[in-house]
C-alpha cells in the first residue's frame, strides 16, 4: 500500500520537473513543524547538514568550543570541527547512554559556545541542568524523529531522515527545528550559500537544500510515523518482558522514547553477536570507538571517559524495527536466552 503511494509521489515529482526544494519541501516543513510543535522547520540535505546549519546560525567558528557526548555518530562532533570549532567530549550517563549533564557542565570554559546533547537511540536526553547554564543548546535528534519530547532544552533541534532512521528518505535528507524566528532565518540563509536575493551573498554558507523527491517520499511515510513509533515501543516492551531473566542489562522506557534502537549491555558481547549472526539475527554495535578516541581528534587517551568507553565494549543493538513479527521477537529472545544457558 505504501509502495503504491510512494510510486505515485515519485511519478508526480518526476513529471512535474521541479527537483530541488519547491512545494513538497515547503509542505513537509509545515507538517513536521506541527508534528513536533515547533513554529519553524527548515528542510536541509542531511542530518549532518542540519547540525552544520544550526552551528552556523549560532555563529560558531574557530576558537569556539562545543561540548558534546563521546557516544554518538561521528557527525555530532564532526560538524563542529568542520566549522573550525573544537569539540569537547563529556562522558555519558550509563543508565541512559545520553550525555551526563554533570560531566558536560564540568567542561564549560569561557570559550564554550554551544552544547549538543544527543537523544541517543530515540531516548530524549535530560537537559534541565544544561539549560540553566544559559549556553545555547542544539539537540541532535537524528535518532528521535517523531518524539514528543524535542525542543525542551534546545534553541535548535536537528533531525536526520537517513534511510534507516525512524522516518527514512530514499537517500539523504534532514531538518532543523526551532522556535526562534531569527535563528530560523539564519538557517535558511546558510542553506543557500548565504544568498538573498539570488546572487547576493551575505554569509558563506553552502548548498544544504533538500531534493523534492525526498520531501515527496517523506510526506507519504510521515503519515505512518506515529504508528511505526508505536510499534517500536511495543516491540521494546515485548523484549523487556521476554529478556528479563537473561544476564542482559535492558534499556528502560522513558517519556517520548521512540526506540530508534534497542540497545542492551551484554556480557560476552562479541560472542553473543556472532552466535546471533549464525542464527541470521542482525545486530549492530553503536558505537565501537567513542568519539574522544577517534584518530581525527588527538589529545584524549583511554580512561578519560570511562562510561563511554565501557559502553563501547558491551553495547549491542537488537532489531526493533516496526516490521518485526511477534514470532521474530520471540526468536530473538529465545536465541539470546539459549546463548546464556
Ligand atoms: C546522532 C546522529 N547525529 C547525526 C547524524 C547524521 O545524520 P545524516 O546521516 O543524515 O547526515 C546521525 C545519523 O546518521 C546520527 O545518528
């Protein structure tokens, strides 16, 4: 059914001959702004570019420091580094995998210009203490699209529509949400090489525009997002029940959690992963090397952020996507149980 709707949307765009931005992009912005209860949504070319545009809009550049979590996809820190700022890594709260607020606050200096908490795996990060610092917050919500909890801490919220995300395009796409009209205006300016009107450039931005095709496809899929996220929640609840007696440490539910991944902490993680692979169960490790230890960010050493490092050694994501059948969930749970027996 959704295949037919998507085919019709794709055909409509191809026949319309308008391939970049346009009505579908504007409509998607309106729809996702309303869904996330934000007055402004600016469609961009990826989640990475959403972060870039958000940082640009805040005026972040060389000499500035941006505090973020050591446990995230590379783009969270890479965007700050690409603008010449220094990513400063803080440790995680081991019970949620999200940025530990105390660790982040202890790293604030006069050069700190932004803090980027990540709503990792779909769970909204605690931001109350970060907000009290008054330092601008960018919420990296690449993994939490559709959550009801976005924007409680941040001036800007960034989304990704990478194909495997909760709302996935057929390629790259992303979005920035904000309640601040001036920041929204700056994001829009940076999205098109800083030009306004055409061929008059006020700032050096980039081409961060969204393809019309992606917007048209996302508009179809968006109508199913709430149902899919509900299914993810239900799958996570089933796992918590079925896996309760295993040695796994299970992720807790939380308000606004959209379960992008179901990440457990597993004794003998690599052996378990190999065992599950033999049984044709796909798992993934998010992330095997914390950001502060990445070769492109020299200076840190092992032991600096012990919780993030410990997590990188024992986390494992079990399949939680909305298409899983009850029998498949049961099979995963039985397989994990039999591994530890
Ligand atoms: C936490 C996080 N931030 C940023 C990104 C970057 O998004 P994209 O792949 O759309 O550039 C991703 C996704 O891959 C992500 O998971």
